[in-house]
C-alpha cells in the first residue's frame, strides 16, 4: 500500500514532485542502487552502506516497501531471515539510478580534481 503523499505535493500535479516524493530521503536512492545487484539481506545492506544507522535503514526500507519499490520476504525460520529485492516498479528506476551514478562519476570526480 503506497504511502500518502502530502497534500501540497499531490495538488500540484507535477509528476517530477510525485516521483521525487517516492525516493526522497538520505538513503533511499543508495538502497535502491545497491539492490540493483540483486536480493540482499538487511545486514548485507548495512555493510554496503556504512553511514546508515539500523534505525534509519529500517525506516527507509519500510517506506520503499510501502511505496511498492522493493519487496520484503520473511522466511519462517529461527533466526528469521529477511530479504529485500527490487519490485518491478523499483527495477524500472534502473536507468535513472545508473544515469545518476554516471553523472556523479563524471561531475564529482572533476570537481574534486579542481579543488585539489
């Protein structure tokens, strides 16, 4: 079930704002990018994203799941195993995520070189 979009965002009718409302948050884009490589467990994601806290990662994963961008599968075993993967909707973001990475590789590298 998708999250409720704030009234101000919903009333504008701007698809860019609505799209950004799904991936806003400090870690959501990073999580989505990491899940491009395939299904990952919670602790694998934590290791791949060293700056995120457990609480924040949990929060971001819940929102991404609520918005239909990722799929969460819980296996009934002891200890419980939980895996995350991109949904079909989340996979449709792949070109956007790769373009963002390419832009960052191209532009941020040159800025760092200029600053040095």
